[in-house]
């Protein structure tokens, strides 16, 4: 959620807002930021899903006895 705050912040700081950052920096941030936010969200989602259902060894699930 914190990463999504970056979008309006970049717009406010960019040339359309107060002009604290250049158009090139703003464009670069708008290109890189989605990659960071989506990868971050995906990792958080994956870790949450793994915590919900622990993985059991295949031998236990299929009923075969361990050697």
C-alpha cells in the first residue's frame, strides 16, 4: 500500500505539480515504480499463500511409507 502512494507523490513533485523533479525523472519513476510495486505485492501475496497451507512431503500425501 505504501508503494501506491508514490504515484500521486511523483505527479505532485513533477512538472505538472510543483516542479521539484524534472520530466525525465518523473517519467523514469513512472516506468520503474510499477515494476517495484507489482513485484513487492506479488512476493507478499506468495508468502501469505504459503503461510496458509504448509507443504507436506509427497510421500505423506500419497500414503506411501517412508523408507
